[in-house]
C-alpha cells in the first residue's frame, strides 16, 4: 500500500490536492439551514419515527429525529430564538407547577 504522499506525488493524481471539487465540505456548510417555520420538526411527534432495522435488515436503535439533526440545522438567528423560546417554556412550566401546588394546598 502506498502512503498518501506517494499518491499525491504521482502525476496522474497530483491535481486531487489542489482541485476544489475534491476538497472536503466545511463543517459549517455541511448542514442545510432551516428557518424558524420548520423548527417544529426537531421536536414534534409527527416527525418522529423509531427504527428497529436499517435498509439492509440489520438491527438498529435510533429515531428519525437523529437523522434530521444530522442533515439540518437551524439558521443562526433562529437558533438564538429557539434557545430563548425553550427557556421561556421551562419557566412557564415551572410557574404552572407552582400554581397547581398552591391550589392543592388551599383545598
């Protein structure tokens, strides 16, 4: 087996190192950016499927939302919004729990 350097020094394959068609895609550009209209697909039950076997019949244990997170990302402005929205939801849930707790104690 030849090393990578020997392959690139060969005249037939020397253009592979400098040709942008063969460069690896940057991590930031790899995922498709999704705006806030479609962010529900990451947490909505309608989009979640549980797989038990892959396309070749081998047993697996993952969901379709993991695939969505692998290929799609929220756009920069929407990811900030989603973080603040999730914080607001957790605060609202805590407030509701406190209100229910007080109502039960008075009864």
